[in-house]
């Protein structure tokens, strides 16, 4: 998964360090973004989901606006 990724998001700096130690060879040229979110949330906890949506969206291109077909 690391080799095929364009951007890799981690929650904490410790996660980034672990990723770099374990997958250094596969990370060449990859963008690793630390979101600075403490890893203290439960899986899919609503507060975590809100934080992820906010912080990740800053690093991704905006979704194209689709127009409704004319009737």
C-alpha cells in the first residue's frame, strides 16, 4: 500500500517516525502529512471523524462541481 500511495496521512509525529523507519525504501518521493491529531480516539468516534474530514480535506484537491443536466 505504501508503494502505491501518492499521499500518506498519519495522525501523530510518532506515527510518521515509525512509518519512516519501517518503510524507508518505499517512501522515496512520497508525501507524508502529519495531521497532529492525538491517537486517543475510539474507532469512528464522531469527534475523530470530524477532525479527519477537516484536516485531510486541506491536503486534497477540491472535488469537481457537477452540473445538473438541462431539462
